[in-house]
């Protein structure tokens, strides 16, 4: 094992070396307006790959929402809580993603309780 502050690759990248992607971006930057115009032209001509590029840049991928959710009444029984979450899912009170998140939290809680009991 390596000691504190000791690099796993002491002969690694020297300071000041630029990333290849940054160098390529710097080469393209002066031509950005013409490149964008060309891609838009290709999209208008029906080029599916160009269309995808444009849409990927204009519309970011959907991300899961992290809004607060209303949970079914939970008890001290992990099994009862799991059943309540599954029931809420079936009745449309929770989305599948929300139910999965709560069930994962219940599973983590079960592992924590087990570890706590072993420690005691």
C-alpha cells in the first residue's frame, strides 16, 4: 500500500500538460459558428446523426426528480413497511422510482439494524 501523500504513479503526467480534449476544443473554437451552421444545414436536409447531435445539445436528458414524497404510514416492522410501499405503488400513490428508492432505504435500514445487533 502507498503511504499518505504518496502517489500511486510517481512518474505520472507532468504538471502543465494539457488534456487532449482541451487542445482539440481549442482548435475547433474559432470555427464554431461555421460548424454549427453546417450541422443545422445537415439537420434541415434530414441527416439523422446531425439531428441527434443538435437535440442532445438543446434538450438535456431527463433526470429523476428529487421532490418530497408522501409515504404510507410506516411502523417498526420492516416487512410491514415493505408491504405498505408495494401497496402504495400498486395504488398509484408512489411512482416506481419512488418505491424503489424507499425500498432501497428500508433494505439499508435492515442491514444497519443487523450490524447494530451484531455489535451489541
